[in-house]
C-alpha cells in the first residue's frame, strides 16, 4: 500500500492526474451504492499533518475502537520535517477503505484519505496553495485543520487568507460552499477543557461568547458561514499520561498534593 499524487504543480502549472485516484481496498470489491467520504488535512508546513494522517489511516484499517501504539503505526504518508516539505500538491492513499461504522450507528462506507501540501513553507510558490487547499476542501466530506499546540492569530489569519484568495480566484461567494471542518489542536495543555470534542465545543463556545477582543469569535462566525459545520477537537500529547504520572510522582515526593 502506498500513496499516489493526484495533483502537483510543475513549472507554474497544475498537473491533475485522475488515473491516480484510489481503487477499492480489495480487488473483488466495488463502490456500488456504498457512501464515500473523503477526509483531507490542511495546515502549516511541519505541523505534523502526515503523522496525523497515518494515525487515522492505521485506525481505519484496523477498525478497532482503540488508540494505536505509536511504535506500530505504519507511515504510509511521508513524515514532514521542519526543513523540507514531504508532501507537495495532494497525495492520496491508493485504496478506498471500507469502514464498518456500526458502533457509531451508521452503515458501512468507503473512506479516502488525502494529504495536502503545508502552508508557510518558505520555498513554495504562494500562488499554488489556495488552489491546492481549495480543491481538497471542495472535494472533501471532512476537512481537518491541523494546529500545533495553540490556536492563535496566525492560525486564524492563515485560514482567512486562504478563503479570501479562493473568493477572488473562483469569483464566487463561499457561503455554505464546503461540508465539515474539524479544527484539531494538537498537544493541548489547558486543564480547563477536557480533551476531545466535548472540551473543544466548550472552548469554541467560550471564544465565541466571552472573548473580549472579539477576533476569535469573529473568526468562528466567518468559517461557520463557509462550512456546513465547524467542530474543535482538543488532542493531548502522545505521551500525556506518562508525563502526568511523572508530575504526580514528583509532587508526592516533594510533599505536595497531586491534582
């Protein structure tokens, strides 16, 4: 199993190759009337997008309701570093994955995983990013905006710039243009909010209703006009429980109470 590049940017021109679109996971399988969901991930260069894609891909293939040990994750999507972008254009997993979602009260459906070129890479042509991310968002059932550690003005400005560029290039209103957006904030360390969608919803509600400056509240109002739904997922560090146990142990040894 590998990835395929369906969209690239060469010599100032986009190159789209429909022949590289995925095929069913098994040779004797076919899409038929099964629903198909496309999950794409966007975010800054070097923020760990490809790692998150690999986690999701492994989870969908194993189809078990448990987190995967990082040592067992197969890195199908090339991992990024902070010096050179590993993903250029749009890479897709070469198979449609048939996912059984009975435990979620839904029928079986196929899933396609897309990885996009990261933004803010100093070596990239800035003109191509809106088109790449716009195509991914337009085709996707779910767009994941991958953010590292904290949600700040840079994250908002990057998304606002992307949407503004798309409005100019496509010459259309983006109202209700895209389906679902999930903002994943990685390595979350604010104990006021629980991890997952529950804490994310509380965080979004607070920002919308009580943010004094109003910038974050305005940002959420803006993207909720563009996407059918907007959710926030707060994701702990991979070694969160290990760090928590070590911290509690240090507190006990120093005579302080553990939370």
